[in-house]
């Protein structure tokens, strides 16, 4: 089975300029678009997403028709770019006539398709795009992941109430063209100040740099005991490595963008102590997680991570919404009815703004007996 999966991924990678359909033969089909990076710098995320999508698709179609139709996946590579996302969305709408698009992409790439979704009245369900702006003022943008305000508040509560960190620093991206790192840093600062009346030390940088030595020197000389450094791969790992290299032994607090095993390729030999927010943990013990993890490992040879789990829940939520919707062509009405959905990533409810209230997991980085690093679940925060 692992060989079959590898061959499937190879087919996708050899066909990057093509649109790929994956379905059971049927005369009546509901088309679901899947937008994800299979090439470019985020390809590591897109490939993991596929395994979750495929597992959910197989399980759904084995159960039979959904409102009289089989579910057909139309998968397009956005090449980790805004341009690729726009072109993919245009094809989904103009040629493929999809009912909904599951978008497993960054916030920046989600923004690239936002206006098109509203104009064409095609709903988009985001799996990992946490930027607040991705769903704002657009009734066709939804997400089954948490947003930045939501995770910022959770980390602020954890830092102050659980760990008793009173002096906090933030490594803040000053580039006004970015969204994730900048807005999440600001959201954490606001949450920490509002909830606990504490000031934070903000030290800025501009995305694109790989030299964080000046910032690390300032943090080392400050009274901060913990540093919030929102980011993604590879920057998050580079920041950790340079912090330790420059003698910064303070605690680092990370965001969901850290939550990839690829972090350990960049973080150096001494990343800990670190804590981060996450959307999924195979250690959670939640209903269905053990079977899900076993199925994914049988397919891929590896335990599932956040990308895989979020994609799996996204397709299952899509089917739930389709069943709840007023008609086959009005899946949007069904998405608003997703309340207390029990997924492998926890409990999920979609509100009137298209955002999800969902379970948050707090993890720390540990070194295992084989000297390899891993994430360990230490706290589960329910939406309530």
C-alpha cells in the first residue's frame, strides 16, 4: 500500500501543470476542488494533505452515494504561489464547475482566491489558513482551522496562567506585505496585554532575512523569560538555531506554523525549551484518532500530522455540510450548520463569520531516546 501511495504522489508531481481528477466512476458526481501545494516551497505540506484527503474520500465513497451522487475530487497544484492559486481557482470555476473548494494553503494564497470565490459564489473551506483577514467580509470563505486571534489568546493564557511567564518578548515581522507572522504577533501582544495587563517587549525584523543575530542579542540582554516567535518553515527553525547559537536560553513560544516535522531539519541540536499551538495531536485520545492514525500509517509509513488531519476533517465536514444543505447547489447553507462536529482534530463549530471554534493543542519539543526530536502533547484546550 505504501508503494501505491508513493506512485500516486509521483503521478501528481509529474503532472504539475495539469488538473487531476480522482473519483469512482459514476454518472452522477459532486465535484469537490482541492487546492494545495504539490510543488514549490510548501510542497512538504501539500503531499501530507493528500493522504488525509484520499483516506476520507475512500471512506466516504465506500458508504455509498451522498444525496444521490458520488464524490469526485478535482486536485490542482497551486505551486505554493498566489498566481498558481488564482489560476487554479479560475479553472475550478470555469471548467470543472466544482461545488466547493477545499484550500490547504497559506493565508497569503487564500487571499489570492478570496475575491474570485465571492464573485463566482463558490464556497472555499480553508484547512490551515489562520490569518483573520482570510474570511473577513466574505460570506463564501470558511475555515475548519482556528484563526490567529483564537490561537494567540490560547497561547497568551497558557504563557501567563500555566507557565507564569510575566515578562514576554515578541519577535515581530515588520513587513506590511506579510500577514501570518505580522498579524499573529500583534494578536498575541494584544491578548497578553488585555488579559493580564502586562507589557511585552517587541523586537522587529523583516521577512526574508536569515540573520536574526541582532534581534537575539537584544532579547538576551532583556528581562524577558519567554519569546513568542510566530513563523513557519524554514524560518521558525532558523530562528531557534540562531537563538541558541547566540546564547539565548529563554523559552520560545511558537505558532501552528511550527507544527511540522520539517522544523527539526533547521532548528539545530538544542531547540528546547519550546511550546507551540497546534490543530492536531495523535496523542489526544479523542474519538476516531487511533483508527485514523493507524490508517494513515498503513498508507504512508508515517504517523499523521496537522496537514493530514485537517484535510481529513475538511472533506468529512464538506460531506456533512452537503447533507445538511438546502440543496445540492447550496452547500454554503450546510457549512453554517456545522456545530460541535467531532473530528480527529477535535470539536469544530463554524460561526456566522465562517470561522471555526475548535480544540487547540499545546505541544512542547522533546528529544527522544534515539536522539531525534518530536512534538509531545502537554495540554488540550476545548472550544468551551
